[in-house]
C-alpha cells in the first residue's frame, strides 16, 4: 500500500482518501504593468516620475525639427 501511494499522483491520492479536489490559486495581478503589451511598469513610473514629461518634450522637439509646425498652417 505504501508503494502504491508513492506512485499515485496527488489527485488520485486525494480521491482515495475521500478529500475534495485542491482549489486552484488564482493570481489576478500577474505583474505591475498597466497593459500587458506595454513595457512600462507601475514601479518604473514611481521610480522616474519625470519620464512622461521628458518623453512629451522629446516628441515636441522631434515634431518641430521635422517641420511639423509648417504642415499645421498649410
């Protein structure tokens, strides 16, 4: 019987002992990302709070250098 219990899997062992199946642990929050496809995490935003402003300024500089302001007036 002892050898049979070692070979037997947990589900079969629980069934033979009359126990209910084990409940699955559900982890709702898998990571601290805002979106699964976005590589920016909440901890990154907390660590570097100026990152959003710096990105916006960089985008504005690229927009102005590429001549984007001229295309708005035309």
